[in-house]
C-alpha cells in the first residue's frame, strides 16, 4: 500500500531506519486506522520492513555493542505487530510474529 516502495529490495535504509518506519509509521497508523482493511495493509507493510531487516542477516551495519539493543527493539515490534494482527482477526499471522519475536529477543 502506502510504503511498499520504501521497502523494496533496493532499499538503502539501514536496519534501524527500517525498524523506525515499521514501528513509528506503519504500526502507529494501523493502531489509529478506522478501517480494518487499511490497518491490515499497514501491518503487512510493517511485516515487509521487518522481513528486510531479517534478510540483512543480523544487521551487519550495526556495531556489535548496539546489536543486542536493536534485536530487542525488533522483537518488541514483532510483538506489537502480533497484537495488532490478533485484534484484527489475523491470529495465524500474529502467532508467526510472536515466534519471530522469540527468535530476535
């Protein structure tokens, strides 16, 4: 939807920038959306951003001492995404994201 170009495979966003977009733009707007279809699309956009971080293979552009904090933030965003998806009737997607949070956290 809105941010799909931002999260393309050619994106130059750092893992932290992608995480910020997923959390502060997609999930915040999904929480405020009055239309559940819009909220679901924003959740999907957040999931795409998180998948790009995951593919970056443990955020190699981040200093080692910052990695643990970044991984915790990623886990927290996966949990938040899961909660939103649960509330929108997407329990299968939510459960998958709770498991991803465990892997990162």
